[in-house]
C-alpha cells in the first residue's frame, strides 16, 4: 500500500512537471510596461493608469491558478498557473474593467488616459 502511494505521488509530480510548461508557454511576458501582481487572491494595484499604446503584464504571484476576463469583450486567459504571466496592449483611451476568470470576485481596472 505504501509503495502504491509513493508511485502515485511520483506520477503526479511528473505529470505536473510536464503540464505546467505547456500552460506557461501560452502566457506572454513583455519587458517594460505596467505590471500587475496577482497575489493573495487580489490584483495589485487594483487600478492602474497608463498611456495609450502601453502594455500591462499580469503575473500570477499566488499559489493558486487565476485567469483574466475583460469586460470589453477582448479575449483574456482562462488559466494562469503560479509564476506565469499574461500581457495585453491598450491602444484606445478609456476604462477597461476585468476580473479573474477562475475567481470572479477578484476585480481590477485599467485606465488609459487621453493624450
């Protein structure tokens, strides 16, 4: 019984190592730009103001998977594993509200100021 448990733990560890890079590769990281951290089931900062054409990068610094769902209809990401990042460029002035696709009570806002 102990041997079976040890094998199960080993197989789970191997599967996790194989699957995690697949999801992490789908996320895009951008150098520079504005940064939002996902930690303790919250977006920090909860509201960020940027210039048109700037990119915002969200990084999952939490221990749980999260996602991004934009209220303006732009596709976000369903699953952002711990340590992964996702970026979006905002070209038009205005306000873009978003929430976590996994935990909808987590909400944030990007304000793109007019030039």
